[in-house]
C-alpha cells in the first residue's frame, strides 16, 4: 500500500467543484502535455462516461484545457482557460462520446498536435480524490500515474534495449522503483515505463536515445 | 512512527504522552517525502486557503457553475455563535467550490466545507491562535487517513456518509483536541459522528457537487459539534472508531448504486430536481 500523506487527506488544493471531474481532469491533461515536445498547436478531448455527461457543470472542459497548458490543480487561471488558449493560438475541441460504455466512467482521450506536426494520443482515467492514471499512449495499453518521476521510452522490441535503459539509469545512480514493458508484438513497437524515486537527472534523455532502437524518450518529473 | 488503526494511534499517544496531532505530524515527517519545514509551510497554506474560501462569499456571493446554489452563506442567528458561524462558513466553502474557486478537498471537494467551517468558527469564537489551527488540521488528517486506509472517502463507493460523514468525524476529533480533550475523547467524537450519519446517501442533483451537498456540509459541521460536545462532557461510546469505520464501509457497500453519486436516485430523482436539472433523458 502506498503512503497516505496528511496532504492526501487535506488536499488537493484545487479549483472546484469536483476532485474527480475537475482536479483529476487537470492532472490527466497536465501529464499528457509532458509527453509531447512543446508548443502544442491543436488538442482534441474525447470524453467518456460521467465525464461526457456532466463535463460542463463540473468545469471538466476548462480543467482539461488548463491542464494541457501546464496549469496545476490550484491555478485560478483554469476558470479562464478557454480565453487563454485562444490567446496562445491553441486550437481545441471537446467531443462527448456517450456510446462507448465499456470504459472507466471518468475517462478522456487527448489527441495532441505540436508545432513540429507530431501527434500523440493519450488516454487518462480520473480515479477520485484527484488521483489519476494514464492507461494508453498512442493506442497502446500502458499504466502510470505521474506520482513518481517516470521515464517512458518508445522503441522497437529488440534484444538489449532494456539492458541499455537500465545501464543508463544505473550510470546516473537512479533507483528504479517500478518497471514495466509493453509491446504491440514481437519486433514491433514497444514501450518501457520506469518509475523512480526523487527527480530524474536532466541529461538522461539524450543518453537513452543513443540506442538505435529507441525512437522516443519522455521524461515526467513529479 | 506510523499507525494503522485508531487503537494503535491511541497507544502511541499514551506512549509518547502527546495529542493525536503530534503523532500525525511525526508520521508525516518520518514516513513522507517532505522535510519538517515543508510540511509546516504546506499545512499553513492549507489553513490559509480554507479561511479564504470560508470568508469570501460573505462579501461577494458567487453563482455556481450549475446554477443550483449561490448566496446561501448568510447568518440568521438562532444557534449561538459557534454553530451559526460553522453553518455559514461550511456553506460558504461549497459556494466557492461550486463557482470554480480555490478550496482544499477535506477529504473531498464535496465535503470541503465541514472542517474549515467548524474550525474557523471555534477559532473566532474562542480567539484561538493560528498555531493551534495547524495542530487541529493534523488531528483531522489522522482521522481522515484512517478512513482512507481502512474504509473509503468516496461517495461513489460509500455514499455521503463516507464524504460528509468522514469530514465531520475529522472536524469533531479536531474540535475535541482544540478544546482540551484527550486523544480517547477525540476518537470517541469521531465514532459518534459516523454513527449519527450512518447510511447517508450521495444523490447530487444533476450529478453536480452543489445540491444537496451544500446543505449537508452545514449538517456535517453541526453533527461534528454535537459529537465534540458529547465527548468533551465525558460521554463514552460502546463502539470504538475502528469498528465504526468498518461499519460505515460495510453499510456503504450495501447502499444501492442509484444512491452512490450516480444521480439516479434520492434527491436527484425528486420531480422538482428533475425539472430543474433537465439533464438526463430518463
């Protein structure tokens, strides 16, 4: 069981009205934007379940948009996130999907396009009390929460890739708390998620990319 | 320094000869990631946000996102100072919350008014220093932590008794410590609240954190005050907090799904509520 802090009880400090529909939405979007090189130019949110039904009254839309611009749960700018996004030249759209029901009730798919034209789709679930998890990246089932410093690699499923990742982490004296691997198939696209204690050192991304099979490295600091 | 139950918490209080707040603070500083100074600063920020959210609507009433509440945080004056203030502040925090203002979830956003409502009422009425309020919040945290660890604080899992019920249990225990009670009396007060709010359903109109949530924050603050008064006057309870948390959890899981935050039953399904909401097709 993970540690329950006094600030998990008295917290999060948040813009209302709902820890799951507002604060959780901020958290998911804020995590998602850390996975793609800034600046973002376009974002599309597909809302499922209770998110789709009650997003307007809970400010879920403003919360998601605030999160995608990097605001934290207690940032009052969330109220004005529509205007701020327009001022920044960020295109946005919200699509409620009420037909898909075999899904966690507070789920959102976030499709992002950055200035370089790269796209990424991230699925997040809001679990209550402001806790969230990312469950898909570009359609691949994954799982991480952003509570720990995390490094995520997108690579080709080949021998030695994981050894390279652990060697680099070892060289930087990073302690691995959790490590998970996902792949679409043998030799196909794969993801590795490593969660560690403390903050990850800045130079880690370039060294990880030195392996020819590693295509992309995402670093999420807590 | 850690504890997993109310019983272990009381044993630590006896062993260290200190109040619950002290044990909870030590737990945070020894088991958590933050330094004692960071913990201190974060808790004082929590109190500052709580106080601001309790006072703001008294000067400028705020309209909620869903349009169901706004302007209720007014004082009529028949309950005596502590309860009048507690009701007003508890409702004020929900007004701030429902209008996308800044609050502290305690333990949830929908129950965020109870703890600041009662604690601020006590501080103003009895002229208590801010340093005491930080201690009271650590006491609250101990009760909320036990509820999160051993039961639930989610309305979708356990109904309103898990949200407002737990918030009121936290507030009651903190009130007892603030007013000079013993650790045993704190847990007795928390247990009393859970007993008195057992079975309360979560039935938000339109699925929004507005109505009846705001009313129930006032009711939670009142229940907390009743339980604190009883515990301080020496009334004991047959059922200790640990058992009461399990009881609340078991009852919560037996509450039908229509009455656990789905907005399909209870107040949410009353004809007037449906007319006002007009949200679903059923």
